[in-house]
């Protein structure tokens, strides 16, 4: 409290103010304001005493504030401690939640996946848990995959083959065959190697017109029509003579009529052991066939019809040749019966001139 020793005879504005605020510590602040407003009449001693009181009051205020600050600091420290404690507790709690569930074996929600041990897996395509926990897809000599919960053989290792289609023994067959190499097929043609079911196989080529069975189907040049490698020879007759040509208008006209269209076939191109077949005419204008470039009578051929063979290869048939005396007719037939019948009619058997193909 203020304990100013004011002199009695000198009571003035200060006395009044002090008396007004007597016992009221908080009013010192207002007093200060009022003093700044008008303290001109306060004597020096009064001011000194007042300053002392003011200092005492200020000190009291500061002390009070200090006490409050201390209190607040104390409170802050306490709250900080609480925060730290909460943080620690939170961390501990979080840690305990996860660890607790895992260690305690509490069911982990894997959604559509399956819990295997402590992890969630997709049993439909997980090679380590295919169709069930721990069901590992291991296939001998092969890479494995898991599809729809089933272990599947993905691919055999090099030189291994799954011949028996048995998954349990994986790719059980070993063969170091090499694909893509030239090889001889079972019918002697030149093929390409393939590795089929752990066995090296020689895949024959496609058929071509070469008097060989290229594709090993037992037939020689059977694709000749598609390959267009043979030419049809028609047979006509008129004016007591037989006539043969690959041109229909030659065998079918005002003087000849068509007996057989595509009566037999010649090769369109030269082949091993083949002979060219020329359409010739004698000086008497009688048509005949010859393998000689001068028709054997020093006359130029009218046309090259194709090629027949000198031997019965690739399914070729004999072509019988007969003629009438004085070269009145040159007759060619594919039929032994007709040949014999012609002999009965007076034709001279000239034997087989070549080998052709029947329709
Ligand atoms: Ca197998
Ligand atoms: Ca063939
Ligand atoms: Ca062939």
C-alpha cells in the first residue's frame, strides 16, 4: 500500500488524488494518467514520495505478472508435457493396433483376395498360391503359370517337350533336334526339319510337277491340274484318218469330228526322260506324231504339242501306235483292247511310242 508521508499544511491536488485512490492499488494507473494530465501543482517531495509508491506499485504489478507468467509457463509446460504424452500415446497406440492385430492373429480384411499367412494373395493367378495357400506351381523342365486357380504349363525349356500331355511330369522328353534345317523326307524329297513331340521330323514340301511324289502322299504330281503342268490332247477322226491336237478346231471341223476331248495328257514342260511331241504331216498330208524335229521325214513340224515320257514314270500310261499300210492312217490309242481290235482291222502294231497320262 502507499505509505506517502505528506505534510499536512501542503495538501493540494496530490492529496486529493491520493485520498481519492487511497487503498486502491489498481487506481495507481489512472493516477499516473491524471498526473500526466495535471501535476504542475504537486510539490517535489510529494512527487518523490509518489514515485516511490509508484515504483512499489509497479514492482507489485510486475511481480504479479511474473507470477502469472510463471503460472502460465507452468501450465504450458504441463500442456506440452501432455501433448508429448499424447503424441507418444498415439504412436504407441497406432503401433499396438497393427502389431496387435497381426500378432494376435486377428483376421485381416483382404477383400476379394485370400489371406495366406499374413499376406493377401490372388489364388486365381498367384503361382505361389495357385488355387490355395502354399500351392506352388512347379512343373519340371518348364515355366509355369496360374490361370483361374489352375497350374498351367507355360513353355517347355529348350530341347524339352511335353509329349504325353501329362502336367505332373512336365516336359519329360528331351531331344536336341533343330528345326528349319534341310532334310530328306520319307519319300525322298527335300523337306524342312521340325521338332514335333520331341521327335525330329522332316516335313515334305508341296507337290510340284517333277515326276516325284514330293509331299509323300503316295501320288506323283497329283496336283498337276492346279499346277497346270499338263496339256490335254484331243482325238478326232475323219476321211479315214485319226488326228491329234491340243487345239479343238484341228480335230473338230468340216472334215473331222471330235472323238475324245482330252484323250490323254502330255507334259507341258520338258521333264527328266521326256521327249518332245511334234504334230507333223506327211507329204500326202496325213497327220502323225513324231519326237524328231524334222518329223523323221525331213519336214518341219507344224506344232509342238508337249512331252511324253520314254518310260512309265509318275503314273504314266503307254501310248500304242498303229498305222495302216502306205501311211494311210496313223493311229494312237491308250487302250490295249482297241490296239488289238485295230490289228484285227489290218493296222500294223508299231509298239509303244511313249508314256502319257490318262484323264
Ligand atoms: Ca508331360
Ligand atoms: Ca504327292
Ligand atoms: Ca511332284
